[in-house]
């Protein structure tokens, strides 16, 4: 029979109880069943228990590496040992610290398993392989054991634990804490040691919001070591997740900086390629590390001062497949391509050449592709390979690289054979330097036309090739209109030559719609310039078609020409504008207001030409400007205004003496002015009464205009006030009105009746 006596205590309260002796005293000491079982109110003591002779030995065993519980041989003094250990544990450890009497490992079946068991010394053989409390240990050999035994050495370790926010919920976390402490305070800790410390602290304090200051010191120390790390060292960081450290961001930034500024020594190629291999794998390294390594490589590839291009070619020889994977991450940067080309070694193996060609195709680095192909292939073969992947019409550098070993004659021959536009361009570059290379070449053939056209683009004097360049241009345009194949590049090239004026070509209006934009614009510009020059000489050469007219009036070329000839040929200006319907009123008004034009004194003939232009175009704004000139005293403008008299109001013609005004017209002006100033009628503002009229003579119905019309009719019949008195009152009401003042001074109105 077994008699069990238990003391049941809430675990949370028990964890806060420092001294177990009070609780132990409540347990029975003899196998005699108590009379009653009852609850107890306990006020446990917080005084330290007396020392246990094997406390140090137990501390050493509990912090040593091993599995299963620590075994203390003999039962005597076991409670003292447990009480001494319990007192030195903190609540988190007490919650998980279990102990018991056990006769065999087979007894240990509960969960959680006990940390410490005692067993009769006679049964020690049953515990072979377990950690045994050695009675001979008197001084803790480790800081971890010192923590449990209460040695003074432990205080600095515990302070470190608090600094990093270590949770320390298990006894097996004490040795890692000690190791982290030792590394953290070692004067010459290696890079790998610093990495180990960070890993340990991350395990001991997984909460990133805890122990910020202490963790920051560890990260800073590792960060400072990283600057002088070797390529092998950075591999240690591959799985440094450090989720419990919130300050590792700068560590990855430093790693990226380290990679970016690496010298990429050939001695480090093996380690660096291993790092790159891991960085390209989602399974072998954490993302921040991979991002830092790849980010550093990418940054190094962008740097003009980096040794990355030389390493690129070495890696192409060593591990071409890995380099191809890395190339997917490299920027599609033309400057990087240039640096890689500049680093091209004298000898490139077939294997490396093929790898770089594949990378170049992926990145669309056509120059690098050509350089790699040209390093190992014959010029014709290199061109063939380049043309197979190089589909960009304007890209010539790749083909130049592929042809760099070819002589000029070979270049022209290859161009004429394959007729590729870009190869033709390269051949044209040779022709531009040595035009005699075209001797014996049929320039009427499509490849020949292309080479000649491109050569002209490179050397402006190359247009002089044929004996009759202008005739060649006209013949080319004629062929184009007749549906024959021609080189538009040749037409474009010739369109910039001095022979581009098509004024003498009868079918010029048919040409515009068949040309590409560049050649059409150039030919139009040249022809428009020719038309302007001929027109400015005094005679309109021909009526331009709408497309050519648009080119003539575009830009400021025509305006500059008109400003130049205004003082010597004003009528020529008006003839030119009259011949160009697209020359609008706003533009003419702007020209008219130019200082040299606005101050010019027009001859009567010039002014009449101007008036006919304004009248024909019905340019109201220009007319208003001419009227402003006339009001300012410019009498030379009046011949133009007389031509336009039908567009000018009666009062303006009357006041400027542009034409005779009848009496009826004067009365019409008088009536319009009265309606404008007194819109409700003659009795507005008592005007009619003040002028001596009688209200009962006024019409009482209708609007203001109809009432004024009736009132003016009465005045003209001799009824109502005299016009002079009516105008006098109006002048007092509107002393600044020019029309009132002018009508009041007119003898026909003021002396009426």
C-alpha cells in the first residue's frame, strides 16, 4: 500500500513563492493518514534558505549538456537542495522546474518531465548515461551554473540577460546566455563569434520589443565587424533570421554596402559564387540576406569604379549557368553593358562566349552580344549570329563589334550581299570616310541606294556623287510616283542637300503624299524657302498647293522675310499675303504691330493695297488697328480705310472724314446715341422736360428704341425741343462722351429749326 499526501497550490502563486520550506513543513513525515484534510492560509517566508552542500554540484549538472533529468544520489538533504535551487530561480523557471523521488528512469513518465530527481544511492547503476550530481564540485565552472548556485559572478550575466530582454523560461537556456555574454564582452571577438551571439540572443529573447538597447549593441558590434569581413564570413549570415532583433535592418544595409564595394578578387570567386548561388535560391537563405547580396551585386554593377565587370568574365568561365541566373537580376543598363565590353579579356573561351551571348540576348545587350560573338567567330559568322537576335533597326554598335576585325572592303561586300539596313549603314560609314569605295557600285540597286543615302547622312558632301545630283533627285522622285522601288532613305538624305527645292518640278504637288515625314518636311521647307525668295523678289512665282502653302506659312521664316521687305516693297508683302489664304488675321495683325512696320509711312498706293487685302479678307481686328492709327493722326492710313469704308460705321467715317455723311445718316447716329445713353426713352432722367419738351408729346407705349424713333421723327417735323437744347442737356449728363460732343458741334444738327 502507498500513502500519498499532497499539498495543492495554484502554480502562479507558487512561482512567486521564494521559500518552499514552509510548504514542505506541511507535508506528513510519517506514514500515518491525517485525521482531516483542510485548506491552509500560508504566509511563506522570503528569507533565503540555508545552504545545501551540493547546491554547486547540482547547478553544474543542471546546466550541463544532456537529456533527461539530473540525478541526485541519496534522499537525505534533497529538500534542502530543492529549496536552495528554488530560491535562486525566477518565476518563469519555477513554473517549469519539477522534482521528485524516482527509483528508475522508467518512473519518469509525467509531463513536463522533472528537472531534478533523487534516487537511493544503491540504485545509481540504473541511471547510467544521465547527468549525476557530483559531490566533489565546490566551485561553479561556468557562469550558467553560477546563476543557479547564487555565485556573485552570475550578477553580470543576469544584468546582461535583463539588458537583452531574455525570457529564460528553461534551464537549458542558461548555457546559451552565458555564451552570448562571453562573446558580447570579449575584446577581440571574431566575426563568426558575433554572429553566434546574435543567434543566441535571438533565441533567448524572441520578442523584438524587448531588450532593444542590449540587442542594438550586439547588432552594432556585428555590423562593425562586417566592414572587414571576408567572402566566407558573409555566408554565416545566410540564415540569421534574428526576428527577435528589430535593429537588423542596418546590418543588411551594411551587408549590401559590403557587397557593393567589394573588390571581387579572383581569390574570392569560389566563396562569392557560393554566396550568389544561395542568394538566388529561396530555400537556402533568408530573404533580407538574399536581398542584401543581390542588391549589393546590382549596385556594384551600376558603379563605374567597381571591379564587377572583370569578375563577370571570370564567373562566365567558372560557372556560366549561375552567371546566367544572376544576369536576370542585373539592371538592363547600357552603361553596364559598356563596362562589360571594356572589361572584355583578350581570350574568351567558347563556353564563356556562348554564356555571355545568351545573357546579352536576355538583357538585349546587343553590343555585348556582338563583342562576345566577334571574339570567337569569323566576321561573316559573327554578323549572321548578330542579325539573328538583333532586330533593332537603329542599333549598329553590336554589328560594329561583330565586324571589328573586317577590312572596309569586306564590310561593303558583306553589306551588298545581305542587304541588311544596319550592315548597309556600317558600310556607309566606311564610304563616308572613303567615297571611292562606291566606285563600280550600282547606286541604282536597292543596296547601293541605301549605302549612298546613309553615306550622305554621315558626310554632307557625299550628295555630290552623281554628275547631276538634282537630276538624280528628280529621277528618283519620278520613279517613286511611277510606282518603282526607291530608297526613301536616299530621298531623305537628298532632301537636306542644296538641291532639295522642287519649285521647277511640275509634279511636286503629287510628291508630298508619298514621302515619309522627314523627307517631306525637308523638301517642303526647301521648296517653301525657294517660293518665298522668289516671291520677295517682286513676283509671285506660282500658286502653291495647300500642302506647300502650309509649309510656307509655318514657322517664322515668312515673317522675317516680310519684315525685311516692308520698307522697300510693301505692296509685295500684301501680294504675298493675298496669295496665301492660310496667313490669318491674327498673324497679320502681329506683323502690322511690329515697330518697323507700325512706324512705316504708307504711300497711297501701298495703303490702298492694304485696304483691298483687309476688305477681301474681312479682317475686322486689322481694321480696328488701322482705325486706331487714324485716330492717332496717321493720315497715310486713310486711303486704306476708304477702301474698307463699307466695313466702317457711319460715325467713324464721319468723325475721321473718310467719306461724306448725309443728313439722314447724322440723324441715324443721333438716334442710336440717344438710345444708347437713355435706353428707356426720351423722358429718361427727365431729359425731354429739361430740353424744353412736353411730356404729352411723347409716345407712351413701346420700348426705349421705338419711343426715341418717334421722338426724333417729331423733332425733324419741327415739334418738340430743338436738337441743340437736347444735345446740350445730353452733354451736361455725359461731358466726356466724344459722340455727344461731336454731334453737339455739328452745324447741321445744332442749327436745325
